[in-house]
């Protein structure tokens, strides 16, 4: 997986990114039920964001946190990027599921404009088990 580099940002922006990363790491420890409830509240009044905005937030998060940049950091990374988008007024489609082909593994990712953001593969490569979209609640299964 290629890890994108962060764009330069001012000190206030860097603090916001680090806070989103810290909160993402903390929230990733919640049970799935509690995590979904928290994210649903955050997304309830948000507008959907554009692909480019989510990608920019993604780059900032992985640039600020080595832990979030790795493959095993997908859950805190997806939460942190979602939080950063929310601070900026919107919310992506937040998804948790599994890879559809071997090696099977749990994964968390973000979508915007019906595309997976900054992850290898496409939408057909993953199976959604839970998702939280902007302004609405979507439950799979």
C-alpha cells in the first residue's frame, strides 16, 4: 500500500489533525455498537463530502500518525479522517466490513461520491457489515 504524504498546514490545522487522530485512536477501542452510535450522532446533521476533501483529510491523518498509516491502522484512520471531515462541515460514508477475497480480514474504509477513498481495490473488493453516512443511518444486516 502506498502511503500518501501530508500537505503542509499551519499550526492550528496541525493541532486539529492531531486531535482527530488522538480521538480516532480512543474511539477505535469502543465496542462496535457504541462506536456506531457515536458516529451516527456526529454524522446526523452533516452534509456528504466530496471525494477530494476526504482524500485531503486522509493524507493529513496518515502524515500525522504512523499508526494510522499502516494497514492495521484502518479503524482509527477511518474514524480520524471522518472526524476531520466533520470538523470541516461534512461526513464521508464510513464503512466497516471484510475483504471479499483471500486473505479474508476485517477492514474499515471511507467512501465519497460512490468511490473508496485512498484504499487498494474497488467497492467490489469489500463487503460492508456496518456503515454510517452523512445525515442518515444505514445498517447492513
